């Protein structure tokens, strides 16, 4: 058995895969938020360029802080955001929501959890 812990800051709802696009997707389960792991972004200006119209356009670099994650434990997966999973590609216990389900143009859940 695998324990799944949601660290996204919002509930993650899982729907049955075989009805993607259905008007009434079948709900499987929901993982309430057990905390929130966030990456903080700082934007640094590298230079400023003048475009062909004389506009000054900043060229920037984004620097991301590494969030604190719980230690890896056998039999436990953590749902995190894509940016957190990208920063920690060496960890095999991080998953992200995948295959989003929309109802009335509102994202309500996903069909799976993906490892990067």
C-alpha cells in the first residue's frame, strides 16, 4: 500500500481515466492538502535592450529557492507542483497531477499522478 500526501496547497481530485472528455467524469478520490511546498521566485535584471521602435526592454533571469521537502520514506508519495518536481528530479517519491479534467471550463481534477 502507498500513502499519498498532497503538498500542493489545494485538494487534488482523481477521476477515472476511461471517460476523459465525458460530461460526467467518474470521481475516484480526493487528497486534501496536508501543507504547501512552494518555490519562491526572484527576478533579476541582466540587461536592458532597445528594440527597433526605441522601447527599452528588460532581459531578466529567474532565480528559484529550493523549498524544504519532507524526507523520503518507503511507501510514501508526495503530490507537488510541476516546478517543485522539476527542481527535485532525483527524487522518485514526487508526483504531479496529470491529465486535467475540466467541467464548464473549470479545472476540477486529473486522471493520474505522474512522475517526471
